[in-house]
C-alpha cells in the first residue's frame, strides 16, 4: 500500500517563510479544513495516511516534502535551506525509519525536497535560494552507488524546482518553461501550463490519478484533454504560504 506522511498545520502557519509571493492574511481554520480534505483525498486514492502531530513552533512544518525525498532503495533526509525549517527533519527521521534506510545531507549542503525531482534514475536538483551546489555534490556521492545521476537545474522567479515542473507519469512532465532551464527535459513529453496560470505546474500523481489544485482550471482542462483523471483539491490557503500539492506529503 502507498503510505503518505503528512503533518497537521502549525498554529503559527501565518508566520511562514515567503520568497516569491506577497504576504496576505491566512485563514488558519480554512487552511486546516483544506488540509483535512487533502489528506482525505490521499486516503480516497488508496494511501495509508500517517498524519504527524502539529509542530507548535515550526510555521512551515505542514510542508513535509521539503524534509526528505524517497527512492525505492533509500530515503534522503534533507537539510532545509531556511533556518526556521531546519528542525522540521527531526520528527521525519522518526517517521521514515520504519520504512527506509536513511541517508543525510550535511552542512554546508542545504536542500529542500521541493527542489528534488526524481525521474527514473535521473535526479534533478533546483538551484534555488534553498538548495545549493554542495547538496548536489553530496547527493552525487551518496546516490551513485544506487545508480542515480544527479544534476543541478537553473530556476528563475519561483521557490522550488517543483514550482516549475512536476512528473505526471514516467514519460511526461507538467511544466512552466518560463521558470526553469528546460535543457534537461527536452526528451520528455511536456504538458505546458496555461500561460494565465503560472503557478499551475505542481501536480501529484497517486495510484493512477493526478492530485491537482482547483485553482488552475485551464491547465486542469489540458491535463484532462490528454486523458489524465484528476482528483481536485482546494488548497488556496496553503498557496498563500507558497505551498502546493506535492509539498504537503511524503509518498513512501
Ligand atoms: N512557505 C514555504 C517555504 O518557504 O518553504
């Protein structure tokens, strides 16, 4: 069974880090309702959801994706780039230990899981304000024994690599080509976001469906026209914290 690790929203959620969007008021109760719908949708898609308790003092801790990334062979515990987020990994180590052998990024490396895109044996790391070149070098050394090639990818105008593109299936990415150096992705099939929806490139394929925000109807229509079945969720309050659908779970 697919396991999805999530974490309840911190009471200090509105103090989240923001990098590329303006701060606006967040309705904490609505954010919690939306997050509950998100986890219910993961369950409906066949996941066993393991929901960690809220972290009172860690505003961004609902975005568990940034604390680790998971491969068939091992999981890598990251070292988040924002200092406010570094303590988020402690409880994730506990949560992942039953499932995977754990590898770790160490200083001076910093890396957020949102910058890590795994496509088969190729791993792409966004060169962002959060993820540095030392992380790429460490990951190359850690993961070469498992047959992975790790490459750094230039970004612009967005927080994470997975703000700019995400996997739809093994051959296909959903992409905003204005935010990422597309060189590494030329050999894949692209579904381009609608130009009016620049934040629309983040989707989460789960068990044959695509978990996708309700905020991007034009891009959703493009995905459906290509034959993909969507499970749509309203994550508008999470988006105000610069989060998206991949950010809120670790899929084991
Ligand atoms: N607020 C999400 C992040 O900056 O990591």
